[in-house]
C-alpha cells in the first residue's frame, strides 16, 4: 500500500502520465512532455515528416486544452504539448530533435521517512530531482542514508516550524508530507505553505478531510485507501485486458492487452492493421523485453501491447486483439 501511495505522489511530481505508463511497462518505457516553441523548428511540419527515431513515438497532441491522439498527417503548431513515448536511453536524442533542453532539477523536501516517504524517494531518485528527507528517528535516518544514495537525509522533527525553516523549506519547489498521521501531514503542509513553498503535497486518508485540504493551501492530497481501491478495480478487468487507465485530463485510455491465439491482430504486420478507428501502439512487451514497435513488426500470441485509444473506441480495438 505504501508503494502504491508513493507512486501516486510521484505521478503528480513527474511529467504528465509518466508514472501511469510506468505501471504498465515496469520502467522500460518513458513518456515525456514536449512543448512546440519557436526554437523547436517543427511548427508547421507534419508528424510524418519529422523522421523520428524508430524507438520513439509521439502519442498525443494537446492543443487549446484538448488532448488528441497523434496522427501521421497532423501538422504541429506553436504551443502544442506532445506526449512522447521512448525507451529510457533514447530520452536525450528525442529531446534534442525538438531542441528541448533538459529540465532544471526540482527541489523536493519529503517530511517523514516511513515506507511511503522511502519509496517516493526511490522513485524520484531515478529522475531529475534534488531530494531532502527528514525523519525524527535517528535509527531510521541511518537506514535511509544507507539505502538512498541520492537523497540528503536529516534527523529532525518535520512537525516543528523552526526546524523546517532552519532546513530551508522556503527554498524548495515542492514539500511532501508523509509523516504517518493526517493531522501532522496537514499541519506540516500548512506551515510549509506559510513559509512560501510553491507546491504542497500530503498523504491524507480521512474522507472528512478531503474538502478542507485545498482550503488550507494543500495542492495535492493523496489517500492510500483511494489508491488501493483504484488499483483493485484496475485488476478486475476481464478477458485479455490486463490494465486500463485514462490519461489525466483527457478521454484517452492507456490499455495493456494480452494478444490471444485467434485475434485478428496476429495475422498482419502493424502497418497493415485496418480497424477504421484511430489508435496507437506505444509498446510491445515480449518475454520481458520492451520496445516501441515498428510498422513491420507482427504480433504473436502471448505478447502484451500498451496502446492509446479514445474511450468510445476502446471496446472495438480490444476485440481486435482479443479474438
């Protein structure tokens, strides 16, 4: 449960949708947000003309607040926000193509080194964050310091205003309260907000607190119970659907399917698929190997694929791969 809560917190800290994708591909596939600006040199070009590396793929384009599935003939405009899927080692190549500099490293202060805080730090250490963690237990701090090589660990009481101020909480970008108690989390979050921390996150489980956290200046309140409930629902999918979630702020579903023996989709290459509805395969998972598939790839029974499709077309696409 603590790992799921940490993943939910990471989902709000990282690029849009990236943690969602990681739940499907176990870290073998990343998603990055790319903004089309004047430096990019791609405004006015169609996606098909970009000649992107075969191991990367543009999945969606958000324009005027509306997220759409990317199409080969779609012409990019200034201000478009793209979700790009790639293998982890292709990130720099992908961003250099769009002349996107590496993001500045965000400073995150995690109050509480229990299991949730620990797993959150482990998640964020894989990415570009400057991490500080505080816990009141000396032995726990020793454990954290020995297991979190890229996190600064401080022994101190994160519920005390003076301690937070002394450790420079007013100079971080995000404060995350994981103190193991709703009231302490809310209090610590309010104090960090009063110091001027731009973004406040907290683990808050009690349902009756849900309506007051935003009024107190807490930007994101994550409930471990809600996370568990959603996770259980996602595993109750039937047939060949293994997982299904909606990308935040859209009507586009990200679905993981297992290819069945008699599915029509195993008879042709990806380039020859003709379903009459738009969809996009982001990843092919075969015997624990993950790749962004090419047009010449042919699916085999037992393969898993991760695809994007508009919600109202999902059942049609699922049937095509499920026989």
